[in-house]
C-alpha cells in the first residue's frame, strides 16, 4: 500500500504557478513543488478516500515473478550487479522485443536497465542534452519530463494534444522544431489521455526526426495495455532505430510499480552515452528484482493477452460507471487511465474538483492541469485510474453517485 504522506513542499498543482519560493532549492527546480501524485495520495489517506488518483495497481503482480526474486535473494544475488543490467534481464528484454515487435537488440551493448522509466528518462536527457538544447514534447505530459528537462539544463517546447481524440496539429509540431532541437520526447500509449499514436502520426514524427536529424525518446511503459488499435514502437519505422531511445518499464506490464525496474533499447553509441549518466545516478538497479523481472519478460503470450483483457473489462466498468454519473467520458484506447470532462456536472476547475473530492465524496482523482504548461485544456478534465480491483472501482462509483445532478 502506498502510505506516502511526505511533501517536498506544501502543494503543487499547476507547474510553476503560485508555488512558494523554496529556500535552498536551485533556480532550475523552483516552481516544481510536490508531485501531483503525492499530493492526491496524501489527501486520499487523510480522508480515507478510495484512491483512483495515483497509477498503482491495488493488487500484486504474478507469483512466479515474486518467486524468481525470492530465489535470487536466497541464492545470494544480493550485491551490485553489472552496471548496465543483469545479463539474465537484458537477455529476456531482447527476447521480448523480438517476440512482440520483431526488433533485434543486442542485450549487452544496446539494452540498459534503470531504476524505473523515470530514471531512464532522467539519465537519457542528462546524457544527450547540452545546456540550451530544446526538447519537444506533447502536452499533457508525464510530470517527470518537464523536471528532467530542466535538470538537464534544456528547454521544453510544447505541442498540445486536443480533445476529444487528442490529435495534434501537424503544423504546430513542425513549428516547434528549431535549430536547437535535440529530441522529440514521445509517450505512446499516452498518460493521461489514453491515446495510442497511430501509424500515420508516428510516420509523421519519424519523417520530421529524419529531416531535421534529431533524436526521438519514446516512453512506451504502457506498451501492453492497448485496447483499440495497436502499439507500434517508433524504432521499428524506417531509419528510426539508430535515432530512437526506446524506454519501457516492468512496473505497468507486471504490476510491480514499487520494484522500479525499467530499461532503454538504443544503438550502442546512444546506449554508451546513456550508461555514462546512469553509472553516476544509481550505478545499478536492485539485483534480485532484476532477476524477478527477467522471469516476467519470459512469461507466455497468454500472460500479456490476459493483462489486456482484464484491463479492458476494468476500463469499461469505470467508463460506463462515470458516464452513468453524468461525466463526459473520453474513453481511452490504451493505458489504465481515463479522462472525463467535468463541465457536464457544472464544474470548471479540475484542481478545485480534485481537492473537494476526497473529503466530500471519499474518492481521489488527479487534476490534469498539472500536466499542461501552455494550454488551459486540463482545467475541465479529471483523470481516473482503473488499475484497481472491480470491487474497488464499484465502491468508488457508489460514492461518486453523490455527484449526480438532481
Ligand atoms: N512514464 C509514464 C508515461 C508513466 O505513466 C510512468 C508512471 N509511473 C512512468 C514513466 C514512470 O515509470 P517508473 O515507475 O518505471 O519509473
Ligand atoms: N505514473 C503514475 C501515474 O501517472 C504515478 C507515478 C508517480 O507517482 N510518480 O499515476
């Protein structure tokens, strides 16, 4: 159970907006406050609310994965392991890439293990960005991107995904690329919208990367949670393998978010650069957990299809329930999050709504304003997580009935 009640500061809802200046904190990090996930989980705990905010499953991943980690501990795999990743795990990841996408990566020179996708993103940006470089990203964005870009001394440029389908304006993306652009940071399947970028969109992004000779960093942590369409790794498109850093994490696919085992796949040259940063951030990720996750990546196909099938049922359960309450549901094609428009119920501020919800209704959710910088589009949206048991979702929906307009 997540019982995190710590705060880096007192509150944080909209990036940079109204955060008290922190003594000691560098200028780079002023305005970042506390992550919205910590903030909303704290409110959930304080008010004993059902937490549909922070994206962590309230159930465990498979026993055979836990067993593999336990056995690794028992046989003494408890010291530092290879800096770039346990040989068993990088081999299992290479097999997984070949099995699902037909992508061939050399486990030793092209796959690197990190303490979660969060560290992979951080180390990649540290390694690849000169101070002053620009990183193009879509908003809403996963919150760590902006902070990692800032810590690397780079500058973010935003392209807004627009509801209801969260497509982007191609001209806007083209104009966001300048002489200073180092990379596009792309997340598909996308948190928080649930968008799965189409082949056509990926081809457009790939063509721009080739034309301007820039890199693409892809965050594919929800690669196996896709309901409509299919997940296409950008690295598989022509000319993209050598300019793409593909990032994923075992946390989502195997429901062990607390283990924090993530990885990158990239050319030997890109991997060497990223490893240079990684060796001084964590050096290596927890050894026995890497062995557990190696077993996970070798799971039979049925494990992955069952994961998708189960999440599809939970998606439909939550989406139908939220629609029944009168919220406008933007049904996700992937991930375990759904956005709803709250205006139909007469609300106009996601932040006010999400601050009221735990205390008044007994449910916690996430205000997506925290994931926008240039647009106000998040103000009328709320994100709900369905990586929860059916009983938990039903209990939350029962409480949410109070929101129904008379
Ligand atoms: N990227 C996205 C889009 C996410 O939603 C998350 C969620 N936690 C992460 C990265 C971080 O993954 P990890 O927990 O492996 O660091
Ligand atoms: N990725 C999770 C989410 O989007 C949260 C991760 C975190 O708390 N940092 O809810």
